[in-house]
C-alpha cells in the first residue's frame, strides 16, 4: 500500500503540570484531526493516559519505535504514538512550576526538531509550555523560539506570530523589558518582520495578504512632538517595502490599527513590541488564538494561551486554540512538503 499523502504533524503534550495533555486528548478525540494529517503523538505514556482521564476520552494509537516509521503509514485514521520517557509522575506537581516538567518539554521538542531536520515530519504543534519551568529545566535562551532557531540552525530573521480568525501579527521586539523596546527598532528589522509575515501568510493559504505597520508612539508620534520613531525609522521602512512591491501600508496609530484589520482591510499587522499586538488579539479571542514560530525551516505552532495551572486537572480546558494551531500546522506543513523537491 502507498504511504499517506497527508503531512506528518508531530503533536506534543506540553508542560506536564498544566492543561496540555488534556488539550491533546480533546484534539485527538475530534474525528477531523486525523483526516487533516498523519499525526504522531510524542511524549510520556503516563502523561497521555492522565490527559485522557481528565478529558474523558479514549483514543487508540498505533505505537511506533521511531519517527522514520510514521511517513510510510498507509492507514492514518489513528494517531501514531512515539513513546518518550522524560519525567516520572511523582516528579510533577499539578498546577505548579517545576524543573522536571521544563526539562521534559525541552527533551520532547528537541526530539521533534531532530526529526524535522531529518525530513521525517512536516510540522510540529506543541501544547502549552511554561518558560520559567523550561529555564529551570535547562533552557538557555529568553524563550522557546530562540531555542528552536538555534537547534534548527537558523541564521536569518525569525519572529513570533500571533493569529486569530485570519488576522496575523508579527513584532519587531518580543520577550524583552519594555524600557528596551525603542532600542530594538530599526528599518531593517521592521522590513524583515513585514516580509516574513507576508511569506508565511502565503504559506498558510492566503494568496494576497495585505500588511499594516503600527506606529510606536502615542498618536503615531503627533508629527514628531511625541517621538520621532515614526518619522525616522518606521515610515522609511514602509517606503522601502512598497518599493519592493509588497502590499504594505502605515504606520498607523496603534490604538486604531486593529479596527482597520477587524474591518478586513488587512490580514497582517507588524507591531513594534510584544503587548502592542498581544493585548488586542487576546481581547478579541483569548481562547482561540494561535502562536506561529515564524522564520523557521519547519512550521511550529501552539495555542497562544498558557499552561493554565489554575485549572489543570479539572477537565475544563478549551480545545479551540489548540485545534486552530493544529489546522495551521497542517496547512503550512502540506505547503512546505509540496514545495520540497522529491526525494531521489
């Protein structure tokens, strides 16, 4: 029998002290999940069992010994399950940050990225993680995106995207103190962020995405009386992008730019710092948003919300954002697979 034409998407269970395993159990209980991808679930068996107990689901999986077995599966109606033993049950206290849980997350994600580099999977969708736990468990970077980039050998521009209902945002600076945000602004960083989100939206199936660029200062700087970043940095970056033929406009005041996007004028917004976009998107739909790790050689997605330690184990986790993250991983994974030259 021939191998499935579906993209191979790796799913991980996230921080073992949070709601990740419950979310993945709910996702895999949806019949449409395995219709969209050749799914391989990666993680600790006890954690997977725990997630299903909390969610009240019973999803049968096909055990595999390696990622290399997954792509050749002809029947993908059930997820594959790649066992990893990364953390013991007694090392995890539900609802609390722990080094053992952070180390578990790192081990699973690193294994998935190794499979991506080997061409064995097409995308990764990971359940929520906790940066503090990961740092206690060995993370050396400011966030998981920088860890991914180093592990995958990325030397070009990369940034985190957040998406909701067809609207994507990128940002020029991310997990840094707000007092440092102005120092991160440059024409080239703004231009790179706009180019990357435009390419990524096309990879996600948007044929002609339009990109808006946010200002940095209140009232867009009020002609320079409230800051000159718009005049000296942002406007020249927008002109440069327009000269390249990209459908980019701005800068627009940050307090009104999302109204334009919500009205359908733009599919993407380049924001200047983390909360400039995050507050707006989470207000528009906290339980549905997705984070896409942009600029990497393989699509990596996750729900935009966190580990929700306060409701871990209570059976109340909302699978909406996880389902959306998985759908984007499938679309981008398939597009990337089709774009790669056939193996010889």
